[in-house]
């Protein structure tokens, strides 16, 4: 089993509990780790035999843009399961970082994992 990691993917989403958070989308940072069998891609050197990470990133950004959740946990759960349905992967770990939400912290990060 191999891994593909995407780090610091910017995803705009309507997220938050407070009224002031729900007036416009927030830019979140996603770190995505997926596991999949990439053995065929190692031999063929063909993108059709791997998980196209550009398509994965675009899919996650689209899912985030269409979402409207209060909690990062709920957003992460929804995106993890959407990715599992769309791509031939075994598991996904998604770390969602919401910058500048606490006055004395740079960011808050929630990590959600899901697998087949």
C-alpha cells in the first residue's frame, strides 16, 4: 500500500458556528493523505494507473465550496466519505486547519480518517 499526500490545499467553504463566520466562505487548509494500491502505476508509469492527485485536489475543493457546515468535524466526515466513493483508495486522513479563529492561536486543526 502506498500513500499520496497533498499538503496545504486551499479550500473555500462556508463553515462556522457564529453568525459572523457565516457571512462569507472561509479559506481552510487541507492536508490529505490517501492510501491506495499504486503498484500498477509504478510499473506502467501511466497516470491512468494511479490516483490523479490533481483530480483529487479539485474534487476536494469542489466538495468544500458546495458545503455549508458549522463544524470542521462534519465537513471532514462528509469530504472523507465523498472521496472514498469517488476514488479507488483504501483510506483517507484529512487534516483541516482553520487559521486565525482563536485570538491566542495561529490555527485550529481537526483530523478525520475514514477507510473502506
